[in-house]
């Protein structure tokens, strides 16, 4: 912020110095040709505005200038931190206003000396302060034009705020925010570059060390708005009250609408079933606290209000909720139990997939063998973190991809309708009562049939 005030100060210094030179070296109305027929240095005094408007009414200029200076400082303090163009333009206007204000206070008139000529027309004589004001106003107009276009282009941008938890104290901003928002560090750095992230109301750099309680404000582009229609789709509801639901999602159902799936989703069904759902995740994901893939079946939490949503989401982040899955994988796993600890991020080879990458997010999956078959193993997985495609990516990483997985699995696999993965158990603390709640959903029929075939 001090940078903008320095610009204003430089303008004032140059303005006052050049005026001093004119007063010391030229008589009043003396003219010096610099570029014949185009530019003259003309010693002139003006007790009004340009063209002598309001000449002699100094009280008016005192009042209006003080108001303008106050408004400029207010806008610089409040808004310039979000735009360098706005900051520079306001600084130029501020410097020009102060430069001429000093003249009026000390001499009750302004020293002008630059005169431009175009043919037979002589433009009003001006000074450095006037030039700074003019350039500043032009830049302000450019800023307003660009900001208007940006606003139209970003009309689906929303402002969000998060608080840095104690566990991220001392972490680099880009790394900590990537973990907190579950986006890539490069995405965070892009937002920082675009001035779309503020820490406690101030711009900062990616290497800023987070402090517990820091308020992070960031802009997020909302997905394309879709007309979401409530649809009378049967729901397998395991629990429901005024705050939340627990739903057993069938395999093949998408959780929320997207460009390729505008109907038949869990959200379409929820909108028909419920009068109110939390709005934290926007219009296309109302009530959705966490997601599972289209071809993964099982239990999901749904929030009916924002308070419940925040509580359930915090439990997921703090790892105090329990999520267990039943998975059928290729190959025979020799160990009875194990933990897969490998960072997950966007695949370097295929951007449509996730993969194990060195700069990925911390990801941890615990597994336990339940049953072994010829060429397959049935396991239980417990998530310690919740990354996109985590179980699918981790199991592929250890050489035991999910059976039926069209994205990460083998072509020669057991017949089914997608990956054999079921969110079988869900545990959490109720957001209002504080009661610990646990739910268990049996394997879907197609999963049980596949196991019976393998047991034969």
C-alpha cells in the first residue's frame, strides 16, 4: 500500500519543483518555445480551474479538494489492495490534487506553464499536477472498463472465506490452502497471481507462513449454472431429521448435476424429497457434504441447513468421522492388513485421471483382507483422508486395482456395472445433539452375486 503513496509523493515533489523553477526563472507571461508551433513553456497564474472557471473563489477549491483527497485515500485503503491499476490511478489523482492544493494554500493561485498548440488552437496552460490528474482519470476509466468486462466474465465467481486451523500454523500459504480447499498448489498460486486471495484483507505471496486464525478470502468460479429440476426418484434413506439425512446411493447414480448429467442425480431426488437443503456448496450441490463416484454405491451424509453442513464438513476435515468401504480387487493380497500412504494429485500423463505424484496431497488408506478368491481379494478400506478417487488410485498403485474399474482397472475383469466399491459404513457426531451415530449398508445385489460366483 505504501507504494501508492510514494507515487503520489513523487508527483507532488516533481510538481512543486518544476513550478519553483518557472517562478525563479521566468517572468509572468514570459514564453519560451520548446517545439515551434506545438509546445511552449509559458509562465502563467490561475486563481480558478482550467479556462479560469470559478476564478477567485478559493474557499470552494479548499473545500472540494479536501473532500476529494479524503475520498481518494479512503478508496486507496479499501480497494487498491485488490488492483494495481486502480491503486496507481488513484495515486496519480491524489498527487495531482495535493500539488495544486499546496499552490492554492500558499499563493491563492496555481502556477501553470505547459502549453500545447494544435494549428491555430492554443490549449489551456497546465502543470505537472494537472497532467497527473488527467492521466490518473484516464487510467480510472480504463480500470472501470476492464473491471466491468471482468465482472461480466466472472459473474459466476463467488467470494468465500476460510479460517486457518491450528494444524496448518506455520505452513506456506499455497500448500496450506491447497490442503484446506482440496485444490492444487498451482491453482492456489494462480489465484494469488490474479489477486483473488487475501489474507486478513491484504494481498500476500505464496510463501507467506499461515498463522492460526488467519482469515483467508478467496474467489471461486462457480460451475455453469444449470436448471436443476426436482425429480421423483426413490431414495434409500437410512436416517433423517430436521438437520440431515443419511442416504444409501445406488451404483450408477451421479451425486450432483454437471454438464453431462443434468437429471437423474442424487441432488434431483433430494430436491423433490426435501423442502430445504444447505446452500454452502452452491445451487448445483445443495446439501452435499461429501461425494462418492457415480459407479460407487453406499452411504452419504446430506445436510439440510448450513450449520449442520459446517459441522459435518469439519468432522471430515478433522478426521473425526468414519468412512469404510468394501472393495473387490484384482490379485491375491498376501498381507492381512496394510496402510497405503502415497500423495495423490492430477496425473502427469493423463489429466483426466488422478495418480500418485510427488507434489500431490497427503493421502492415506488403511485396508484389511476379508476374503481371498482365485485371482481376487475382498477387502475393507478405511479412509484417513478423502482425496478424489483415493481408494481407486491407491489400490492401483499397489498392484491390486479395483475389479470392474473402467478408469483405473484392468480390461479383463469380472462382469459388473462399474467398479466393485461400496461405502458400507459411516460414522459421525450429530451436528445438533452431539450423539455419535453409526450406519451400515449391505452390499448391493450385483456385488453379492459377483462374490457368489467367485466362491463357487
